[in-house]
């Protein structure tokens, strides 16, 4: 853990709680072992992924939705849920009290 993130950072990220939740969702012991080895993604990689996601979001908002015909693991109605998420994420935040 020390090689990438110190304990303070992991606590700020609430990593122990996230890790516990992920492990609780695992069924097999081997899955639990693998889940316990997960570590947060470094900030540099998060920034790259956020740029990609933002670009995809912009395309979708402009009406240029990506072709999903070749993707087999999206369930019925899940793309609609994704679009709802994008609408919510682009709405203004409520004022802070």
C-alpha cells in the first residue's frame, strides 16, 4: 500500500470502506482474494480516462451517440440509464448552503 498511496490518502478516499463493500459482493473465496488486492488508480490514469469520458459525453450530448450494435453485454434499457446519467451530470449543481 505504501508504494502508491499512504494510509492517510487511502482513508481520505474511504478506500477501506470501498474495499470492504467490493469484497462483500464477491461470492467465491478466490474472487474475495482478488478483490482484496485491488488498489486505487493513480491520478494520472484517472485524468486520461476522464478526458475520454468527457469527449464521449460531449459527442452524445450533440446527438452523435456511439454505435453499440457490436456490444453484447449492455442490457435492455441500460443505454437509456446512461443517457439519464449524462443529463443529470450536465445539470447545474444546487447552491451550497
